[in-house]
C-alpha cells in the first residue's frame, strides 16, 4: 500500500504544551483544541466507514493525550495516539505540503541513506533518520508506537534544513540515478522552508522551529 509523506512547520514547544495540559489550557489553546476535536471526529468517521477498529477511537486518544496519558491497553492504541498527536501538530502548524507518495518509504529512504552515507553526508542529516524519528522527547509520558507503523511522525529542526539541503546538493550529481529526482525534490522543499524561516526571524510572534513530517497509509 502506498504511503503519503507530507510536512508542515510548527513551534515544537507549542505542540508539546498540549500534552497533559487539561484544566490549564489558555483561551487560545482552548480554541485550537476545538479544531483538533472536530478533526479527530472526522478522522474517526472515516475510519468507521472503512471498517477500521483500533480499539481506541481517535477522539478518545486525543482526550487521553490532553489529560497527560497514553495508557490504553487496546492492541492498536498506538495508531490512535499517533493520529491524535498528528491532529495536535496540524492545529499548531502551517498548512501541510506534500513531499511524495511511496510504496515503501522506509525502504526507499533507508537505501537513500546508504548512498548519502557512502558519499560522505553526516549521519545527523540523513533523511530516514528524521522522516521516521519518534515524537518529541520532551513529551512527558510514553506513547506506544503504531502496530503497523502507520501513521509515522518525523521531525527535523528548521536550523538543519539548509545544512541538509547543501549536503545533498553537493553529492546530487554523484548519487545513484534512482534517487536523483527524489533527492532534488527534498532539496527544494528544505531550501524553501529554510528561506521562509529566515524571512520570518524579525516577526515577533513567529516561533516555529521544527519541520514535522507525517507518513500515512
């Protein structure tokens, strides 16, 4: 089954601030939570139409995260929790953009990592590492991983977008041609996000610091 990789940018602290914040939400957080709840209900309705039962609904998973827990014993609870977390990210982030559609993205970007590593790109800039990373480590409680690996959540600090793009561009003409198109696309996306980030540094309210990646089946 093909999986779609999309991304947006947010302040990581704004995202984490919702987890465990029940009863202490600001008026702005309450407003955003309303959008999250609406999106979670719509998501669950779509799952119901497909006959998908994770044993924990996405709206309930969202309420768990806001309450500061992710302790459901449902076999597929991780799928619901990761989906709910994605709704929290999206409510705090820029509009999403699509990177691409891949039949086996983990395999593809793992092989791309091998090529980039062979050409001297440093380990902290390899794409598989940030496309398939775990949720923010500052979340104050563990969230179980989805049983089938979907959805996945990845992160890259905006400060690393330009160094990564520069490293990829340096080796673009040396990499296996099977990866040229996708690496070029990744370079363009990272450079665009870097430029947007740089142009916004003088805006007082702008605090976005992270590119969040979403990989869904």
